[in-house]
């Protein structure tokens, strides 16, 4: 089958189970954690991976896959280089979107909200828990900046590895965590004939309000 034909015709019908408002937790964070637990129990590879979308000061969107590392005080926490493209764009526009997708479970979660740096103390605490190779990589890679060659990156990695060969690797000042405070969280469950379930939780002054959306 030619790729054009494949793209035109590829489709998959989804499960018969559904989402009923009366049986769902009123707290979307608890519901999200239960879906993440399900993904973990089904041994889904990188179940904590999500697509992070940011928007530059010029209103140009960009997306990439990152890993969720914690949910704390109803906030979604991830870590990265502050000088990366996503870090620079978050500094220009704190509004971001997250998209978790577990195809084998026919489930997707979309999150939109505001993103802010977490404390240096908490960033250091997480950095210290990382494997040494990952710590060295955080120093060696000037993330999102041009490289003259692969060799340039490998030479920098070798230099940093030698520097910290026998001592602890400290957290770089340019590396740390972000917390996303959700304005909305939408849960999507695939259903037959494309009549999917979509349940939207929107943050109001008195908490999250639930609403069913058309697929």
C-alpha cells in the first residue's frame, strides 16, 4: 500500500466502554492519576510522556515530547534547560498546552494552563536524583543551539565527564523545573463510529466544573 493511500484510509475503531459523568471523580487531578496508573499497569512505554506546546512572542507555536515527573498541588511538573526553545518561549508566553496519549488504551488527556518555574531547591532535589550521565548531559548540551557537528557535542561531553569524574555533578543554573497550573483538563475516550467521549473540566473560582463536549 502506497503511503498516500495508507494515510487516506488508515482508521481504527475504538472501545465500547464509556465515560459517564455521574461515575467520574469531581476532581480531575484524581481522575488523571487513575488514568496514569492504568497506563503504568498496562506497561505502556513512557506512559508519562506528553506533547508540550508553547507559543513564541511572535505567536509561532511549537511542540515537543517531554516527560511528566510529578503532580504536586494540582500542578504538572517537568524539567528542562531554561535556555532551550521551550524555556525561552515560556519566558515570553506562560500559556502552554499538554497532550497525553495512550493509543492502546484509547485514551487522551489535554491540559491547558500557565507555566512557571519551580523553586531552585526543588529543582536541585530532582537533579540530584538523576543518573550521572543525565547530569553531565545537562551541562554538555547547549539545548536548541546550533552545532557545527556531532563531534562538537561529544567533545563537550568528554570535557564535562572529565571535570566531574570524581566529584558530584551540581545542577546547572540554566536547568530546572516548571509547574503547569491547569485552567482546563479534558479527558477523551475513543468510542465506536467516532462517537467519542469528551469530558472537560474547567477551572472556576469555586473549583473545577465538568462539561461533556461533542466529539
